[in-house]
C-alpha cells in the first residue's frame, strides 16, 4: 500500500505560487461548482471567543478528481499582537476511490491564502472593468498583499491604495508592495479616501461592523468582499447589496448564511427569497456578468470547500511531477 506523502509549508511554497495556473485552477473549481455534481457540505465551524479564535473545516468531493480534501483552518486574530500569524492550518487529501489518505499538506494556511487570492482574481476577471487600473485594498494583512498581487495577474493595475485600522501597518505594507510590485501604492488615513476613484475595491478584514459604506459607491466600481466568512463578520454596509447593479456569490447557500448577503437579508434591505447569480454560472456562460463600464458589481466570497479540494489536488499533482515531499515511514 502506498504511504501518504507529507508536504511541508516550505516544500509547498516551492511547488505552488500565486500565478495564472492557480487562478485557472480556482476558476475551473467555480465553474465545476455551478455545472457539476459536486458534493459540498456546509462549513463546520468552532468559535473560541475568549482568544478571538475560530476554526473552519471545509471539504468537497468533485467527480473526476482523484482526491478530495478536508481542510482545517484556524484563525486567531489576536495572534499578531504576540508575533504570530493570525491564520494557519493544514489539508488532508484522500483518495476519491478508496478513501485512503494520499497526502498531508502541512501548509500552515499557505494554500488557503493562495486559493483565496486567486478567487479574488477570478471575480475581478469576470466582474471588473477590463481597463481597471486603480485598486483599493481595505486591510493590511497577508491576504491584502496577495489580493493586490492577484489583481495584477488579470487587470492592468497601475496604482493602489491601502487602508488599515493601524496606520503604521498600512504605511509599511504600502511601501513594501510599491517596492515589490513596481507600482505606486499609498496608505490612506480613511477607507473613504482609499476607495474614492478606485476601479476595484477588495475588503480583507475580520471586521464585525461595516468598513465600506453605500454612499461611497461610484459608477464602474467592482467590490470583492472576502472577509465575511462567519455569521458575525460584516465588512460591507447591507445597503450596498441593494444598491449595486450586480451581486454575485461564490456559493449562494453560504452567502445567505454567513456572507455579506446574510446581513442584507437580516436587515431587510434584500428579500430573503431574492435570486442572485453565482460566480461559477458567469464563468460557465449561464448568466451574464458585467455588461457595461458603468455598472457597479460586487462579489461576496466566503470561501468554498471545492477551492480547497482543487488546490490540494493541484499541489499533490505538482509534487508527484517534481518528486517533492516525504513518504511517511512506519
């Protein structure tokens, strides 16, 4: 019997990068979710409020893929105060045929970070204006950095603004991204200043009250909201959902329960039975995305198990091609 392969975070970083291959991998996952017979149960969630902690368990079975992933993803948002990353975790890849463990991906949250950033790129590819050149990122953590890098893979971004609650952190991240990406990135003192005139806005925080307000909306904007992955999180003022031209979910079942749509329904600005498109339907050509430059669009991304299964299979296949990893010996 073949023993499971163990891949560590450094090995995975050598195998998988934030590039167009990963964007295409996640794009195909969205398409399959809309068109295939995917089995994706609700997220299992554990809260540890006294330590600002949460743990999500996500999975999905995709017919045609050799394996399915089970991901354990902790987020402890006080960790940066003691010098630790706020997110970590691992993925277990099991055979879709036998259920045997194929690989332990000890990624420390790296693969989750990549697939989340890639999802932002996919949303922008199908919903942002083709000439979008200015981005605003609300937040200054690892995902904020990756979202800007991912946007540059699919849109001609030439300048960006960063806002975070801690101004010094925003300024540091802005300088580092300017140096790394070769574009102008500036820190803004308020989120309103950051989003003014931006073509693409990405919210990347664990906020529990809105940091983006409806009165800031402007024609032609696209917003990707990716921080609201739990019932109590809320980055976008609910009225935004009612006021945009196109609202798109990664999984409508999830966004009704824990995304920005969840808050819009709870406050009564959107009817609980209102129908919206999913990103995979737009990718598959079943539903139209942006059809004019002046439309305002929003993608509500809560993170789906199919993205984890897709990137776990991608990383495992890449490891087999390059003979990376450690076989677990008895």
